[in-house]
C-alpha cells in the first residue's frame, strides 16, 4: 500500500523549507514550489513547468495540494457566495465571499462549531467539534480564489481583497492555527494580503488579545453587544469570565490601535433588548478614550431564534447618538441572508441534523 500523501497547504515558510530539505531539496526549490502553490494557485505538480520534470514527479509521489471538497455552494440574490467545505475527516465548515463594487471580503471560519453559546448566534447552537487546522483555514482562501478565478495573485484591483475572521468559531480559542494561517496568507511571495486588510473578530477572549496584536497584527473587532455586564452576561456568556471592564482594558492596550487604525465594536441590534438611546449613551461613556468605531449589525434571524431585529428607526437613532458622541457607527447592510450566509447564521449542514446543543 502506498503511504498517504502529505498536504503541503498549512505549513509555514520555515516548516515548508524544512519539509523539502528533509527530502534533499535546496531552499531555492522550496521558494519555487511556494510560488507555484500560493502565488499561482497551481494544483497539479505536473504543470509546474519551472521545476525539473524529475522533481515534479517526486513531489507528486509524496505530496498533495488538494483543497477540501466543496459539499455545497450557494449564491445569494446579492451575489454573496457561501461554500460548505468538507475536510478529510468528514467535518464541515462554511466560508462566505461578500463582493462589493470594486473589492470583496472573504468571511472565514476558525472552528467547526463553537464552544461559546452567544444567545443570538446560530453557530453557537452547534457544539464545538474541533479546531480547524492552519491548512484548513488557508484552504478556505484558496477555494474562494479558485471559484473567483483570481490566480495568479493580482497586484491591484482584487475581487478578494479583504479577509474577516468572522465565520464559525472563536478565532482566539484556536490562536496558534489562526496565527499560522494568517501569516501564510499575508506572505508577500504568495497570496499576499496585507494585515491592514484582515480583521479578526473576538467575542472577548481577553488573555489572548495582546498576543493577537503583537503576533498577528491584524485589525481587531470586538463583539460587544451590550453596555452592562448584567445584559452581556446573558447575551455573550464569556462575559461572566471576562467582564466589560477587563475587555475594555485589553482594548485600550491593544498593540497597534490608534486613530488611524481603530478597534471595531460590533453591536447586534436586538429589538427591545439592547437598542435604547440609554444603551447608546452608556456605550459612549464606556469606550471614551479608546480609538474605536462601531459596526451596528441588524440581527440576522435563524429558525427558533429568541430575538427580533430592532426597528429601522431605533437603529437610526442609536447610530445618530454614537455619531454625535464622535464615533462612526455605520449600519451593516445584511448580506446573503437568503442563503443563511449573514453574520451569525453559519452552521455546518450535517451538524445541523446531528449535534445541536438545543433542538433545531
Ligand atoms: N466568534 C467571533 C467571530 C464570529 S461571529 C465573535 O463572536 O466575535 C461575527 C459577528 O457576528 C460577531 O460580532 C457576532 O456576535 C455576530 N453575530 C452572531 N450572530 C449574529 C446574528 N444572528 N445576527 C447578527 N450578528 C450576529
Ligand atoms: Fe461563537 Fe462568535 Fe457565535 Fe458567540 S457569536 S457563539 S463566539 S461564533
């Protein structure tokens, strides 16, 4: 029996070089291969024409650069595209491409399911099955690139220009793999997306926030969603461990945050729950002095959800109060709701049937 092929996607630059060195290849060969995989997006060793034929055959006998299987693709009426990806062990996760006029963001998952159970989040009703590996995180970008046809990595005018770590899971609970994956995606001889175009969203894993700034260096988004601990304890249960004061302290200390690079506070608008003018005023008081902006997210419904989205007038008023306090607070236009691809709606299909924390 032949040994299973090793997937090269997900090795960082150092590991990649070491892997090839171990089979007797020179560092320049590692560089060439990296370029084929991450800059050109080639999936077939035989087509890597700058490599000697003998090397191509050797690599094909040892390695694979196969992507996960796309179990399902859905396209929204607003052109968002959602892919359900199936990994080698049968687990699945979703990623979503959100195109704009002249650019676009890929929303990537970090875990299959989530251990946290935010009251308004569909992913949160699914148990954590496991962390995604660095390779499985990078592969989400590669699948999207394949689908959009954006190889080799264009210098300007990219359709896939930004990344948001806002899919399934809590990225700071899978720190090492997320860090590694983002470094591979940022590598300038490969996919080359700048850290300024990458945003990581956390529900508030306070002890990991400084490392996120120092070791990954991406933009930070924080899921705030409430102005008091009493309410946040209910909506975002991690608050019981890391309450608002601790969270905001970590935001004040976030490496690299300044007026040009603000922390985004995400705030889901829940009718009659967290959307009063008094809530908005309390937020202004709380975050005074933090280089921040808000992102107001109209609640995206899912079957059995115990909330409704705030009225348009309430959201407008809320936004105006924050603006008057000197904060930008745009209302996020929901994208891909018709295919359950909007914020907080993701859930892997097979999981939906099998392992809900609550009955679906
Ligand atoms: N686990 C991370 C990132 C994924 S969720 C986090 O919680 O930050 C991305 C954003 O969508 C978060 O701000 C999350 O709170 C929000 N969200 C979750 N469910 C939602 C829903 N049903 N409607 C609108 N936003 C939601
Ligand atoms: Fe997990 Fe984020 Fe959903 Fe909370 S909002 S359950 S942290 S994915």
